[in-house]
C-alpha cells in the first residue's frame, strides 16, 4: 500500500473505532439505587456487590440522573444525595451469576426513557439478588446526535490534516520553469575541474499563490550562494536569470534565507494566485 494512503487510512480507522465505543458502552445494563446521606462509594460497593474493591471496576458506577450520565470515578470522594449507585446486571435468562447482588426486596422500577437503567429503594436487608431483564440500551436522540456530530467533526478534521500532509505534484510547466531557472543560475558557477554540482536545489509549490519556491544552497565545499555574505551577488544572479528566461517567469516575492538555503519565490508570468481576478 502507498505510504501516503496508509497514513490517511490509519487515522480514519482509529476515529471509526473511537466512535464505536459509546455504542458498545451504552449496551451495558445497570440497576440503580438512591444514595443516602453518609454513604460512601466504598460502602455502597460493598453493600451492592459484596466487595469494596468493586468501586474501581466498570460494573459499579455512580450516576447523575439530572445529567443522565455516569460520574467520573475521580469525583467519588464526595457523593451527592441527588446521585444514584448503579451496578451492572445480566438478563434474567443468563446461565451465569449476576454481576452484583441486589439487596432490596422491592422490585426495581423501570425508567421509561432509559430502558436499561432501573431504580429501586436501597434497603439494608440481604435479600437474594433480584435479576432484571431489560432491553439493550441505545443512546437517546440527543446523545446519538452529539456522538454522530462529534465523529463527523473528527473525520472532517482528519481529512483536512491528511489533505495538508499529502504532497501534491508540481504542475509540469512550473516544474520545467524551475529546472530552467536552476540551469541558468548554476551555469557560470560550474568548475570544469570537478564533477560536483555547484549548487544544491529543492522545489516547493504553494498552490494557493501559484508560486514556486526555488531553494538553492552551496554545493559541497562551496560558500556561494548565501544571503549572509553575498546578498548583492545573489540578487544580481537572480535578476540575470530572469532576464535570460524572458517574460515567462517573474519573481513573486523577496529573497529570504531558510537555514543554509536561499529561497527564491517565482511564478509563471501568466499565473494568478487562487482567488485573484
């Protein structure tokens, strides 16, 4: 597979996997009880599951009914009586044991808008576990819309970043003009006693400006061209090249230094920046 294509596909697959997580998490079934004053997360976990260590596991959760979401475990130090303690439960026809014991003699009451989360008064008795059978939960309309919007936004951002990272080919006429510039610039600098190139070059095409940035640097063992010591000579040589190439190529911006490179921004004489009239 092409490297560029691979780099575009990997972020997309990761985004799709992340978008699938809320739907998987939402399929868990929970039964919930109100929290009384003085209750702690550890005491609730011990009472509902038989182990205080369950407070750190995924099957024990504290829920905020007003916001219809689980409270982060980092906030378990201070519980609100407006919250609920919830434990994961298996359907009644499951052959294995339930995730948690339900120490209440009152049958859980199903909450209409959230069929997979039930509520019941929390009693201190140690009655046998009460199993519930609930439909697989689905995100409500607002949550589903938010999840879809978030995933779409992430995908759009990933596509935008991928578009920036993908290096597009330089248009052939611009490429030929750049190569002509380099040939004319280097001609008087050649040393007939050496096969080493007098300059190093690289191209970068800025599509929005329709501008080719020709970067030139001294060849091995040389110091020219550079703007620090020879700005006047470099400017003279650039003007010389423009005169030789005639009206086909124009300098579109000032010369600038980028490390060892001298950047010469040029464009075709008949090219206009994107959006220009």
